[in-house]
């Protein structure tokens, strides 16, 4: 087994490598901050199991996944943060190139839905060749569906084996008032609440096929979507300034809604979403 010190060193090396390709729009200072610490010392135990109830839920959920036996939860959280950083950096590079963030669903010139934002940012996660192989057809066309098996490593949540192959927990929160709002092409100035106060990408409760245009749906008048299918004690997410965060279970709904909306006039501490 690789020593924990080496794992942490590798995680920092990945983060610094990502930082060296910065966008100019954001500083990504957290990439240079060194290994993060997580609340609750218990998560640093070599193996952390789901509670009995949660484990049963996982096993009975055909669309979900199961923990890899003997997983190192602390190391997996670091790796998930690095995945989120890479996705966030790609989002900002896309913004640099096109003047706005991608919409959650990519449409053709006739407004027909084709595939996910995860396909649109492929050139910015060193997957240009894979991107070129996608045709301007729906994600599940005979040709595009064959590309599901080539899911980039950045979309794979660590320490979890999904029951359905080629699925990802990394999703957007899409809906009225969020950064991803229908066919509106959101620019950084549109995030009035501030990029440091607004969620960009999050770990969802259930994984989805990575090229399929499917994410978490937000409606201000309905219950919140479900988060947290990767870790038993909470979930990771990335704010729009490129900073990763960990939210323990039991968050305050009002604060979470404030973190989701881009221009609600709230200021919320994303490292303290508890009641």
C-alpha cells in the first residue's frame, strides 16, 4: 500500500500542475495552499464504512454505486477535490474561449438537445481527440454512444464502483436562478452574488452517464436535489472561483439555496453551510 505521505504529495503535485495552466480569470489560490484538512478526525481512518442504513440504500440502488473495499477515505477526498479543480479550470477555460460558461445541455443550431457540458469541456481537460470524435448528434446516437466507454478520469469519483459503467457523480445544479439556467449563457459578471459564494459543480447522490445531458434540477419552489453519493459523511463541491469545499451532512437548507443561486443578493460562507 502506498504510504499516506506519498499520496498527499502526489495530490499536491497534481494540484500544482493544474495551477500552472491558470486561466487569467481566476487565481485558483487554493491550488497552491497545500493539502486540505477535513472536518471530523474520524474521516482520516484508513477505512470508513457507510452506516448500515446507508449501505443498504447503496446496495438496493441500481443507479448508484458501492464503496471499494478498504478505501482510504481521506485520500479519496483529496482526489475528488483535484477532479473538481480540473473540471472547474476547464469551465473557466471554456469561458475564456467563448465568453460564457457552457449551458448544462449542448444544443444544435435548431435548439435540439445533443449532449452534456461534460462533452463541451473535453478540449480543456486534455481530451481534444475524444471531443473531435463526437458528432453533432444526440449523445445516444449509434456513433456517440460508443464513446461512453472512454470517460475521462476526471469524471470518475474515487473509491466508488458504480453499478452502471461510465457514469459520473460530478454534476451541475441547473434551474431557475442557478449558474446553469436553461439556455441562458451565463457570464462571470452575471454571478452577482460572487463566484466565491456560488456553487459551480457538486457531487450528486446518484451518478449519470457522463455524456448524457443530465444533471441535478433546481426549482426554488420545490425540495432541493439530492447530494452526496460518494462519501457517507457529506459531499464535495466546487465554487465558481475554483475553490473546493466539503459539506458535512445536515446542512441548512436556506444557506444551501443561497449558495446555489447566482444573484439572490445573499452572501454565504460555503465552508459553513450548517444550521
